[in-house]
């Protein structure tokens, strides 16, 4: 297939967009928080403990409530997860991660809507957020429910 100048221009623009994302404040903050989390000895220790506990938890879940250690293992896993979530480095990383995801979602929405208003873009883990279309969403598809 021969590349036309139009395709090459689109490829150049996508490279530019990629560079803008890489250099964005959201990406730089995300990378900084990721490094801080990786360098946090306490957080890494708890994460390793959690990974080991998760293996144990998954084994217990295979049998459910019938496993003799079900309640204890479930409780320990939840407590360890909460302890990890309460660490400042983890909380800051999750905030940075959400901010970067919002930027990427906005870019995806902008690209999709520039092509067609009918393209549905998942946002924040949910479909149909913000742009109602299709039956049952309040008339976005143009139908009239009687």
C-alpha cells in the first residue's frame, strides 16, 4: 500500500499528539508519583505482603465459606488492602493515575466525536457517560417512546 500525503500528515499529527501527552502535566505528575511509590520502602513491603496474601485469598475463595480459613483470610486481606490504600504515596499515585486517565478519556472523546457523534466512548469505566444516544437514553436516537 502506498502512503498518501494525507495518511502521512495524520501519522505526523498522531506523533505530535503522543508527544503532547508525554509532556503533559498529568503524565509528568503520574510518572513522578509512580517513582515515589516505587521508592517508598513501606509501601513496597506492604504491596509484597498483599500479593502473597492475595494468593492465599484466591485459594480460600475456591471453596468459599466452606474453607476453614475463609473469614480470617478475607478479613486479613481487606485490612492489608486498606492499610495500603491509606499510605500517602499510594493515595497520591491513585490521584495522579485518575487525572491522567481523565486526560486520556477527554482526548478519546474529542477524537471520536470529531469522526462521528454516534461513536460511544467508555469513560471512567462506564459506557454512555455524558453523551446520551440510543434508545432509552432520553431521545438521543430520535425515537419517540409512546
